[in-house]
C-alpha cells in the first residue's frame, strides 16, 4: 500500500486571526488598567485640557478604593492652584420641569459665546435596587457632541454627603482642565438642593406655571435659596399662565428677608425648547457675579463654603472610618438583631457601639 504523501503545506489546527487579535486587545486593556497610575502625568494632561485624563481623575475621586483615595487627594492638591476660575451654577427643579433640555440649550448658548462648559449631574440612586438614572448624556445629545462641553453624571448612592464631596472635588478638576462654567444639576427632590446650594456661586430654580408646586417650593425653602427663578416652557398656551406665575413669584420674593449678598432675586420666563429667554438668564448671572464681586460677597461666600465643607468632610470621613471597622460591622449586626427582638433600644445600641471606638 502506497504511503500517504505528506505536504509541507499541511494546515495545523490553531486559533483564528480574530481570536488572536481579540485576545491581544483584552490583554492590552487589562495591562493598561493594571498599570500604575502616575498622578503627576495625569495632572499634566488635565492642565492641557485632556478630557480622557479628566474623566480618569474623576473616576479615581469617585472610587471607594483606599489606594485610589490617596491618589485622588494627590491629584486634587496639585490641581487646586489652577482651580477657582470658573463660574459655578446650580440648577434645580422638580422632575419634569425640563432641566436637561434647559441645561443643553443653556450650555450650547455658552459654548457659542466661546465658553467651555462642564455639567456635573447628581442623579438619584434607588436605595432598593442600587440603580441610578444616568440618562443625562442621552438626553443632551447636542451638548454631549460639543467639543467645548463635558457631561459627567454621578450616582448619588446612599450617602448624599459622599456624592457631594466627590462633586466638589470634580469641580476643582474641571476648573483645572480649563472649563469656564461649571453647571451642577440636582434632581429637585430631598435635600440635594441644599447640598448643591452650598457649592455654587449662583443658584437657579426652574419652575413650571400651574404645576401646583408653587406653595410646596415656598414651604421647602428652595425659593429662599434661589438667586433667580426661571419659569420654563413659557411658550404657546403656557405663555399667559407663565406671566401670571412670574407676577406671583415676584410678590412672594418680596416677603423674604433681604439676602446677605444685597442681591434681589429675579424672576424670568424662558423656553428651553424654543431657545427663548436663555441669553437673558446668562446676563442675569453675569450681573449677579458683578454685583457680588464689587461688594466682596462672592469671595466671602466661597470662603464660607470651604469652611462648611471642611466640617462636612471630617464628619463624612469619621462616619466612613467608623462603619468600615470590622468590629463595628460585627457588633452592628448583633445590635440590629437585638433591636428586632426588642431587647435593646436604638439609643442604647448606638451608645454601646460608639463606646467601642476607645
């Protein structure tokens, strides 16, 4: 029987080219992720307005990893001398008031004026599902494509204090990256308005005419915090109700005590969808900045905010250190079980746990 002729061109079983490429890519990605972060190089890139470096630095700020915490602090410390040059604007309003549409239209107006705009959106996180609504990038399609704009959503999670600290540090990083205007968006529910108010120069409250939240807004004290009220969607059939609402808000504002800034809050009409009244709002903000700069309130307010955040940062760190202790975690579970069985009170359990610090 003749021997089977062997060929030098025999094909051996192996992996496809695409598999090799994919495998190599995955290895490279993992290698990059595991590469040691050079904070000096990252800061240098941020100062050159590198958005990728900025995003990476903010990710470090938002990380709960202890190593990342120290890296982030190093980066922030280096960026601090290059910060504090932007106008910080807080935007709030109940869900449905049109915050995302307004911020996109407002942001596009600013970039058209040659400004670089960063939007930091504090999103609500569910305490049950741990999910969050990170939809701002999809809702602001035009702004997200603008080379002079940067949008960064942050899930608030359980701790509003935690996300507030991260947002404040993100502001510093964005300012170091050369952004002229920083817009902080809050969801308009809970205590987030107070938190955002404590980190911005100008606080803008968006309202709707006839939405039934006028009295609610007054009760919650949000109007008292506002430097301006913009009644959005003031177009078409909503125009006349908006004009009536404007008159009502103007009357309500006169009942509030005079602000320390000597600034009289303004009420304006706007339609973000039709790009109407947007330039007027920017002009009001510039007028506010000029007024408060001349009477030295602008710098005074920022100094007071820094002092406030010093205390808040200490409280947040103490809280984090306390609950991350292994003995506290173990005893906390025990005390919670005792409370369920009515064998102790929350106050006695708290006293017991706090005494474990010593």
